[in-house]
């Protein structure tokens, strides 16, 4: 008699649902992997004592000013507000004896944004509360707690706004009376094996979902199901046994002919959008300090940041943080990129204005980082003037990355990797990430789409992949880097590796064949008509450009 079809094979959707419930932070969390993620937890006095001082109005005072003020006790449940206000929290941390020898983290969730400071005035790491994909509320207090830990003092600069300002919905007008609840202030010790299993299961679940009916999809589903059968809450041996199952699955590597993805962390920060300029300056510090911490923990990690104006703000307002970035730039982990002063609009400005963007931007990078940029980096703009290739080449760059053009909603742009030629015939090697986003989350579906949506894969079998929370800053999270490590070379998926964008472009130059040349303007449809109702803005901008030219000419005459 033939062997009957297995239940898993006959009803795969039920097994996939079982796997999803094993990972879900909901009604099953007391019996699934979430029940094992933490070895220890402590809250309240004496582990954590909180005091606060609130800055008046919408002031954003310096650390030096804030720490001299009178602080008053607060507790978890305190409401910060209103919108755009700033509150400094002084935290006294006493690590419990039972956490001796352990990696101790602080979980601090103010339901808004915050920056962790040392008691010496060193900006340490950003915080983004209130859940969602941007959620990042953990900070390493010590990697190995001592037997007799002294009381540590940290300061947290709480800004009353979310990642995308204070509006209702994504781009609604700001609500001026929002408040934000301090929901968590705990010391925790991670169960490292349980977290490793959680990340493994995320990948297995995604492969089982996205590779249905393929051999690797079935293998992923079988492995995930076996892991759940092996797992038992509170049993560390069962977790280690489960890790052996996942390790066996991930040991199967892909072929050398697989598509190669070059991954680069980034956190696009709109210089001006849904928040005041002064909040942009704090977003830069919160976002980039977090990435410096990841660079210490993950030596292969690479992170790119653009816009010389944002580096200049950091240099002026957070000089110690800027120096740390300069050091990481020397190692190649922190990558200043773009070549322009900001990521600018390319429809309204004149050619001279665009040229000045590169002149000032490249000058800044040369002065502070010892080199200019080869890649013109413009993921988020609303159109691309045909003047740009010539200006890019004259500025010393030769590559171009953008993204939004791939979002055209009527006439889909027909290429991913191509040569873009300007009015004078100058050309730049251009690429748009086929994952179709500059804020990717390191998911299996993104990697699959990096092949499926690559319109020139017949001529260039590689692509860039920009991951990390963005627009309002943030950047990559620990979970993203952990997932990337697991899928860097696994059978069933494209290969992916941490890389400098230059490495990608240089490899394309050497290996690509028969790339198409696109001549003239790159027209972006999705945001067309952005300035239709802004006739005065366009008029005044052009008048200002002409006046600046006249003033500059007169100043030269006066000095000659």
C-alpha cells in the first residue's frame, strides 16, 4: 500500500498558520517563543529610579543646560506632552545581583522619540517608541554586569513627536496637544538562544510562505514545524535542539550563479517635511548614534548617510558624535555619500543652483572625510532634470542611485540598471533597487523581488538593496541585521552581503553587458503636479536665484 500524503503536505496552510502563531506577540505569547525571550527582568526602585525636568514651551535645551535644572520624580505611566515639547529624564540604574555576568539592556518606551545620553554628556543612542516597524527601545547598559555594580546615571532627552511628526495619519496636519505615555522602563537580560531561534523562525516562516510549492519552501515549512514540536517553554535544552534543526536548514547554500544583492543600511532623513528643522537636527543624532552602536557589534555592517547639511548640523551640535562618525568612515563602515549639500528637488532649481549643490557638498566631504563621493545619491525626489548627468560628471561623480522613478503609476519605467545620458551626451551609470524601496526591512519577499522585478537582470545579475527605517530617520534595526546574516547565502534565495555602494557599481561596470542608454529627462509620475498650486513659490525661487547671481557678481567686482 502506498504511503498516504502527510497532514502537513495535505493542509500546508494550517501548518503555516501554526508557525505564524508561534511567532505572534498576541494571545499565544505565554506558550510560544515570546515566553522565552527574556531570562530576567527588573523594574521600579531600586533597579530604576526616574526624575524629570520639562523644558518650557518648544525649547530644545542643551545637555549642559538641562542637567543643571531641578528634577522631580516620575513613574512608568507618566504622560509626556504636549506636541513638540522636550522633557529630560534622569535615570538611576542599579543592576540587580541576579544579573551578574549578564548582558543587561534597558527597555525604555516613551511612546515617542528620545536620545540616550551618558552622565558626561555623550549622546549614545536613539529611541523610537510606540510599536510598529520603527520600534526600537532597547539600550545596552553593560555587556557583562559585575557582582557589585555601582549606581549608573543616564539621561534621556524625550521629544514629543513620533517618527513622522505629530499628524493624524502619515501626512495629516500636526495635532498640537498630543501626549505620550511612558509605558516601559525595565532592565532585562535577553535569552540569546531564544532570540536566535526567533530570527531563524522568521526566515523559515517567510520562505515557507513565499516559496510555496518549491522544494525549499516545503523544507522550510517542515523545519519550522519540527522546531515547534521540539520547543517547550522554559526548557533551554529544547531551544538548543530547535536551533540544531534550523542550522541544518541554513547550512544548504545557494549556487555561485545566483543573483547577488549588495545590501547597504541607510536611514533617509527628510531635511524638511513633517517636523521643524530643529527636530531634524535631533533625528540625525538619534539615528546615526544608533548605527554607530551596531557597527561595534556587527563588524561587517555598512551604513550610508547623505546630505552634507546634516553632517554639518551634527558637527556643530554634537561634535563628539561627529568625531566618532569620522573614525568609522575611515574603517569603511560609516559611508558619507551623495556629493550634494542636501537631497534636493531637481525640477525647480536652475542649473547653477544644482551645480552649487555639488560644489558645496563635495567640498564638505573632501574637507571632513578626505574624499569626494563617486555616487550621486538621491532616493527620494520628485523628478530628474536632463541637466543632471553633465553636472554629476563635472562634479567628479560617475554613478547615480535613485528609487522613486520605479514608483511610476501609469507608465512604468522600463529599466533597473542603465546609462543615463544628459543634454551634452555625458552619462552616468544608474540603478534603482528592484525591491522598489529605500526603506526595506530585510525580508524574504524583498530578496525574491530583487530578482523578479529587476528589468535588466539578463544583462546585470546584481542589485542594490537599501534597508532601514527612513524618511523620519531611524535606520536599520538589530533584527534586520540578524535576518540578513541568516540569508546571506542560503539555498532558495539570492545571495546577499553587506557592501559599499561603490563595490556594486564597480562590479556592474566590469561585468554588465548591453546596458540601455536613456537620453534626457527622467519623468516621475507618482508625485506629478506637486508644484501646480505653488506658482508664487516657483516665481520667488527664480527671483531669489537671479538676485543671488547679481549679488555674487557685484561682490566680486567690489573685491577686485
